[in-house]
C-alpha cells in the first residue's frame, strides 16, 4: 500500500465564549496511571462517499471546522501529557495555542477490500492498515494526547479516519465519546442554514460560538467524583517514578499475521442463550436463575475465547472436547458464587497458565457503527490496538442488527483454524456444537 502525505496541519480548539481556558491542567487518576505505558489506542473508520463529491472542496473543510468546534469541549485532547520534574506522576496540560495534528494523505490501496465491502475477499495482512494511522509524537517526558489522519482513496470514492491516542489519558469509551461528538457536530453543519454550526450558544465579540452537545456526549472532567483505592495511587506512583517514562509499549506484530472480522448475528445469540438456558430448566431457585442470565457480551466472550485458545489444537488435528475449557472461565464465572467472590482475583492469576491470556477490548455498547459524520454509517471500523496483543475487539455490527462484530489478529494458520471452527458452529442446524461450547465455558 502506497500512502502519500499531502498536508499536515494543526487544528486548535476554536476560541469559545467560555470561562478562561488559556491554561488548564487535568491530573491523572490511579486508573489512568495503570495504562500509562500501554500501547496506543488506535482506531480506523472507513467511509464510502460518492465519487462526484470532492473530498478536498467539501468533506475536508467540514471535518476540520467541526473538529475545531469539538475540541472546545475536549481541551485536554489538544494538550500535552507532561511529567514535571517535581511531580511523582504525569499531568495533562492545555495551553492556549495547543492543537491536534491532522494529517491528510492519499492512498492507492483497494478501498473495497480494506473496508470489507467485498465479502469473501482475502484476509488482509495485519500491518496493511498501519500506514492509515497518524504518528503520535511521544518522548519520555512529553507526549501529545491525540493525532488524526484522513486518508483519501480517490479511485474508489472512499476515505478513512485514523485516530491514535495516548492510553494514559484516553480509554476506549472516552475516545468513542469524542469521535461521536465530532461526528454529531459535523453532521449538524449539513442542516445549518448559517455559517455557524447548528445548536450553538449566541455570542458576540468575534468569539466562536460554543457548539452544544447532547447530554450523553458531554464530557466530564471532575476528578473529585472518582473514588480511588486508598494509598494505592501513592504506591503505584512510586513504582512509576523508578521507570519514569511516557513512552508506550509497541507490540510486535508478526509479518504473517492477518486481520479477521467475524459476525455473531443477534438471532444466533438469542438461540444460543435459549439453548444454554435449557440446561437449568429444572432449577427451582428462580432468584439464582435470574441472576445467571448470560449477557450478549459474556456469551460472545465465551465463544471467542474458547475458539481462540483451541484453534491451534484443532490445527494440530487433536480432538477437541467441549468438556475441556480454559480454567480462566471458571475464575470469571465464580463471581456468580457468593462463596468465591473474595478469591476471584487470585483464581484468575492461577488460571493464567502457559501465558495463554486473551484480552477483550471495547464493547458493542459503544455502537461505533453509529458514528455518522453526515456521509452515512462507516463501512468498516477496525480497532488496531489489538494487533500483536493476544486480544479481541468487540463492536456492534455494521448493519445494526443487534449482533456483535469480532475483530481478531492471528498468524494466518491460526486464523484459518479459528475461521473453520467459527463457521462450523454457524452451519444450519448445528447450534448444538456452539451450545456445547457455551455450556462448558460458562
């Protein structure tokens, strides 16, 4: 994939008629500190637009203008994460004039294959999408919080929005809130008859209007609302001081890794939930039965982790029995047992034998496919943070059927085994295969 950088510009929050924000700071919480050296959060949105629509004359100005207005609400994202020499932990500092780096690029890649518009296409190399992500400047003592790259695919009438954020400041939910806010403000500009974006506070003195956000998108930066574990921050900060650095870890992605996307339709989820429920149809303890209703998220985790951990066994032609499952599930589901709830953390550690740990990133509740900037829903959303990390990314589905989309990066031969097992469970009249996995895993 050839990517040509056309422009790099700095987008600052538009001057708003708000209290003085010439300089503001945001302390990190204990929970932020745990993610300080974690790999960057990286997400890629792919959008299809008409080839007759000029990206540079129409789309790009709207995206830049709305981004500037969005940053009014998210000033820390335009700032820098710094580590003062007299402080035992980093702090986010925004100074008037700080801005977000926005890269504009052109690519000759096959947009349809990249965005998964052609079903049945070859699984792409995991690193194929990496040139569509922006560079986030980071050093040991200073780091930008956010960077964005817009890449145009002129031959296919599509474009992508690549976002990278420092995990010490931003998590998946907050990044999703920012992107949804940006999309909301951009989309509102389509229906505004004036030069201002719709839904604004009236202002004067040549100040830009403060664009209003719906309540569910308004960010909250009040750290006093977060109740941190006593003394844990002090202990954790002391350990960080010994390894004083803001540089995130960079996972190593195997050159033979491929990216796969699997869809778990809502209808299949409901059928499996009913099949699993039949196992306890004679349970007369209705209170306990209600408490053990399995959520969509848990059901999908059970299926994917089982298949992920055992796909290599399948490839080696060993017989898989659904009576053998990762002991991590026992630890997780012990939360349903009041007697084990105090020991669940040690149980998980004991279950993590052979380093076969898989992480689950994000949630279908984020509804990333609802991120509409005014040109329709995205054709594909990829969470690139999972690359090289034994992780799976969960999202809602592009068609909005209430199912789950699973993103996965594995070596090609492992992916082929995972794909075969996943497809086997979705064959007609083969629900018992999946139900057996679910029952043994939960």
